[in-house]
C-alpha cells in the first residue's frame, strides 16, 4: 500500500482544526512518540496530532482517508508488541487529551470514560465509591484504558475476574471514514446482531479509534491476603497451580516468578529481597473476599496443597505495607529486565494444566540456542511471559537465531493447545508468527474484516498481518 507523505497543505489543515500546539512537528518532541516499550525499536512519524474531542478525530480520519495518509493510534505507549509504532511513518494520533472520567453510575455499576484515562486512576476513583474495576496490567499506573481495550489486556487478577474484554459494555468509536458510532448498548446482555463491541476489543487500533468506553464495575472485595511460596523446582511450582484449583480454591491471583526476576526487580527498585540458594521458583498467591475467616481458611487450604509439592517456605503478607512490597517487586520485573539490557518478551499462553510442559520446553529450547530467559507471569491462567535477554549476543544471532528459537517456543505453545499471545497483542513484532498458529482461512477472514472497516488501510498499517 502506498501512502501519501504528509505535505505542508496537510499540516495547515490539521492546525486549522486542532491549533498549533496540538500539531507536533519538531524532531525532539516527535521522538517521544517514535517508540513504546517494545524492545529497542524506533520509528519516527511525520507528525503527531493530539486531538481533544471525538469530532476532531472524526475530521482527521475523514481527511486522511481521502488523502490516503496513514494514522497510528497511540495511548500511553506502554505496549510490548509494537502496536503504537508508526512503522509506515505518517501520523501518530495520541489520545492523551481524552482523559476524563465522564460518569460513575452507582445504580447500574458502570463507568463511562475517555480512552486516555489511566487504568489505576479509574481503579482508585471507583474504589472511593465501594466499586471495583479488576483488570490490572503490570503498567496500570501509566497505561491508558483505550490501550487496554485495544489489546484486550489482562493482568494478575484476570485469573478470578477476567480480562478487559469481560468489562466492556459499549464503545463510542470513530471509523476511518469519519463516522462516529456506538458499537452496542449499555446493557449486561447483548444479542442484537454481530457484537461489534467485542470485535473492536483486541483489534489493536486497526479498525477504528475508540473515543468513549462504557465499563462494567463490580462491588469491591473488602479484604485480601497475599502469600509468597518458594520452591526448589520450577516444575513443582507449575504443577502446584492446577492442584490449587482441583482442591476447590479460587485465588484472585496466582503468579509464577523465577528468582532472577525478583533479583533484577530488587536491584532496580532498591527493595531488599534475599533469595536462598536452593530456591528455583516462586508463586505469589492472593485470596480476596469479604470475610477474614473465610479468606484465612482458603489460605490454609492452599498451603496444604503446596506442601504436597515440596514447598520450601510460605510467607504471609497481611499488612498493606507487606503487600505493596511484594507487588512492587512483581510489577517491576519487566521494567527492571529492560533497564540494563535489550530483551524480547514473548506472551505465551497454554491451558493451565500444560504450564509445566511449557516451562520445561522453553528452558530446553533456550539451552539449545544458548540464550538466557527469565520466565514469570500469570500461572493461574497459563499465561507465561518469556523474557529473552540479548546480553552479549551478536546482532546477527539476535536477529536470526533468536527468531528461530521464538518460532520453536510458539510451536510448542500450539502443540499444547495454546497460542502466541494472551494479553500483549500481535502488533508489529509478532505478526510474522501468526501463520504458525492460525490457518490461512482464519487470517483471510481477519483481512476481510479489516477491509470492511478500513478499505484504504490507513489505520495502524503494518500490524497483525
């Protein structure tokens, strides 16, 4: 697809509808929008537009559709698959000014927000009303809700409460042609034709631009308890996960962490964390609810299950300070891994019971290719993040041999009934691997959906396919 280069006349048009301050042309400012948190990739756009209303976005899209100028929608830039990278140059359209919580509807347990609202800001706001918005990606303190919707983001508490997909009732979106539509209804049930809302969720900005989100909320649990269990074998830790659920327990969180992940996070944050020599894996488990007695009873039941898998030690974090300490260590693993290294993060996911085979298979592949991996993630739902570190590898090895190792990891996922992304999306870096897990008919149907929404293919080109 040939896209038009942005010309002076185009810039003048954008300034006329947005004002000069919302049209970013200088190289230094554009550089901030040339990368996200995906590896060390960098793609500079021709310009950056920062609209503040759906009507402005409508005018921009209509104009770009007519002129065949490519547009890359962008939220906070916290993505890990290159979804917000302007790989075809053109325009980056940032939603950072659409950052209002428009309404909290207590009676119907709903909130209406703009896409630039930060995840944790919404969580804290609804909590003041006794309500709960569960999806909590590791970057919840900075990621935008619009980006969460675009990637169908999850997080640790997806285990009990579900992913972003389970909390989106309706969306206001702008189509590439400029029309503004609502995709569904603000109802808990919807059986009125094709569900366009769920089609948009996870579409990574390739079909439309989200301008309003209607979210489902639930009552906030009043109490929780956090456990950190250590093991001398990663495989035992992985096997313990399925056994917890077989015992009838329902933790809100069940995270797997290799010790090296905690070690890097400790060094990065300055939080002291001692790791005994014999420890090879950790499970971070949270139980929540409204009654302290029932929470403690479930924690004891989980502890009994863990003893059957030779758990070395179980630490109970009951105070707010202790919980925040462990959560900070867990949530900064990705950031700390990247701090002094280049890395590729693969978002593998398999049925929960296959997690032991996935972990051991990943390590076997890493050994054969002589690469270093750090694994952690949402063990409770089979979602294992595999961080591959560049270390001293040559550029040629990093760009070729490592890619072959990634292919083997993805084929392993497929053989175990899983797939190549559980919550990070496909974006730019994973698109070449899509044929490994999807038939050509699946991909062709997706391409046709893309063309039905965006026949000129101006929205986020170079992604997914």
